[in-house]
C-alpha cells in the first residue's frame, strides 16, 4: 500500500502533519516515533532470539 503513495503523497502527509501538530511539536513527535521504533525493533530481536533458542533445545 505504501509503495503507491509516491513523493507527492508523502509531501501532502508532511504538510498535514505540520498543520495539525505545528512546528513546535514536530521534534517531540519525531523523538516519540523514534523511541517507539527502537522499542519495537528490540522487542522483535528478542522474540527472534527466543525462537532460535527454542529451536536449538528441541
């Protein structure tokens, strides 16, 4: 689905986000998204590691 958005679509999304949150809230929003992605990636790595350990034990 995201592959059909293209550059103009991304620009429109950015403009809407800028209008909704304002320029003062954007850095805070970016940090929150970054932290969320970091936590998601670390959780996914933990799940993969747990799954690999279970495969080795069986």
